[in-house]
C-alpha cells in the first residue's frame, strides 16, 4: 500500500512519534524544523520572549512542487483502493467451513475493510488538501498578476 505506507513514513519522519510522546505539536514541529518557523508563533503561544519576525513565502515553482507531491500521494491512495478491493474480493469464500477457518476469514475481511475505510479517509483528506493548494496557487497567481499590472501602470508585461 504505497499511499498508506508513505503517510506513515512521513508522519514518522515529521516527528509525530515525538508528538505522541510529548503531547506537544509545537515540540514536534520544532523537532523537525528547529525554532525557525516557530519564532513568531512562540511568543503568541506564551513560550517566552522570542525576537525576530517570521513569515512564509513561496514562489510558483515551490507551490507547484508541493502540488505535484500531493498528486503523487493521491495516485498512491487510488492504487491502494484498487489493491484493497481486489484483496476483499479474493477472500470472499473460505477454503473450508470449519470455525477456525471462517473465524480467521472474518478477521481478515474486518481488517481489510477497516484498512479500506482508513485509506478512503486518507484519499478524501488528500484530495481536499490538493484542491485547496490548487485554489491557493490560482489565487496567488491572480494577485501577483494584478500586482505586476499595477506596478507597470496598467501596461501589459
């Protein structure tokens, strides 16, 4: 399951294991990115006096790179869905009717069904996030175009 596995690996790399141990999302972010992105947020959260401003800025190429990564993740989740559906169809009939076999089959079907539901939730979330990124990029490009036009005195560039 490339999609589900990638999410699990990314969460682990992003320090979510640390989050579950410390209970602090701020600590988890700090563990991955250091204090850089949290400087201005830290004082707001009451974590002491922090000097220096902070901001996020992206250029269109960076935004497109992030969008492409989410598109790849969406494709992985779609592939997962096909694999899980095939797996569920493949275990529809037990090889024998004895209780251990049918009990095991019920457990397998239950597990695969739960995994399919979780994968579907991941797909739904990733799809919504991807759409939001697309809208943000389009809005960013519109604003940038309007800013350039205003700076050029209404002339085309």
